[in-house]
């Protein structure tokens, strides 16, 4: 028996890969580092962090206060910082964690990923994560799939059927491979929905998220003159058509639509409240300095009444077209093996 745990299940740690001067953050490094530090500091109130750094000695000075849970430091080369997509995806097989190492090719060959693609294998070899390890056998990013922990995977056709990811596999072959790897019973495919400025080909974690086996939070655009209105309305209809394994419709919770965030050239950036991170006892919610931040936190509090809901300003993250969930990867209970240097 194998299954892909839901994000709300007990975790042993969250991985982040820290920005550096040779990453795409180089021009705004001073702006983005405080955001990463804040994310790490909030997570270590609830559970350990596995922090991959290009040079540990450069990063350690940013963390001066004592946290409840440790930071486990790992020095490895990286291209960039999107741990959701280059991090290991952990399944539970026979009650033991198994790290699946899928190929990360820079979201369909858009960006260099040669160093990032090796990080999971290196973490396993260094005995930071495990105890078991398997190659994934296809291109797949963690942001491209959502699991309810009970055998249902939610995904988007735009991402998983991208011709620059797995051109040798048909939709049916991809489904079969994912069922084999994850022990899943079914895939729910969204064929609509996008965010302007997104490099990932519509990762599901920017659009719709399982919050429990019967609840999905999703992005809803309520402005008919917005470029997203038509596609996101069609996505909403698709979500309404989905049924749980018991035949009941899902409890669908729309998230507020943030006002447009633009870069210096006036290009739309992919701000989304769906890119939250569920951790032990809390939910971290990206905010963007717009009026919808407060209402978004309140909606997510209503979904997770038993967890602390914490807003973190992630406006700088969308400058590189991702957000809070994109820079993190959780490992379920038992998957963190490390006892390395902590602060």
C-alpha cells in the first residue's frame, strides 16, 4: 500500500532553498532575503526547517534569535529557490516515508535547472531525508499536484500535458504512472484557469487547493473586465462538476481576488492567495500589500479554525513569478533524518 499524504498531515520539516547572488534574485537580493527569513522564522515556531544554502556562512547571520524548532543547515549548489518544484515528493509506503525524486527541468525547459535537479538526490545521499528513495521516472513538480491524502490527485492539463515536460507520454500514460507512483485512485483534471505572469503552465497550487478531503479553496475572479475572468469562471464550473469519492460535491471556498500587482515594466504578476502553506498547527498565507490581504486571511481562518493563520508579505516573491508555497516543500513525519548543525 502506498499513498501521497495530504499537506495537513503531521510533518517532520519544511525545506527551503535560500536565494543567493547567482540566482535570479541577484538584482533584488536585499529585498527578497528578509522575506525568506520571515518564512523560516515563522515555520520554526511550529516545526524544523531544512535550509539548503549555497554558502552556510553567508546565511547564518540572518538568523540570530533562538527558535522553538531547529534549522538544519545543508550546503549545496542551486540554480534558484523554488523548493516546491525541485524538492522531493514524499509518499508513505507500508507506513514508511519514501522520497520520490522526479525530474525538474525548469518548468518545461524555460530556465536552467541542472543544479536544482540534483538537490533531492544529494539530500538523500547525505542522509538528511529518507529513509527510502526512488527515481520518479518523469518530469513533475510538486506545485503541479494536490493530494487529499485519500487517493485523489488534483492537477491541471496545461501543466502535466506540457509538450516540454513529458512529450513521450500520453495523458493516459501519465495517469497510469502517477497512479503507480502515488497509489492514487483517480486524477481530477482542470482544463481551465491561469494566472498572468506565471512561468509554471498553471500549477495547481496557484489556483485550487485541497484543504480537507471534502474542501477545495480556489481562486475566483469577480471582475468581468479582468483578463482572468473567463478562464477562472470556467475553472469554477469544472470544480463544481467534481465529486468526492462518495459521490457528494466538494465544499468549494472561493478566495478573494487581489488587485493587480505589476512589475516596473507594467507587466501583471501572479498574485494568488491559493499559494498558502499548511504546517503543523498553522497556515502561512502570502500577502501582497493590497486591500484583499485581510479578507483572504479571514477566509483561510474559516477553513482552518484549529490552526494559527499567519500572513507573510510575499510581494517580492511574485517579482520572480512565484509565492510562498512555491519556495517551500514539506516532508511528512519520519522523512527528516538529519541531525546536522543547528542554530
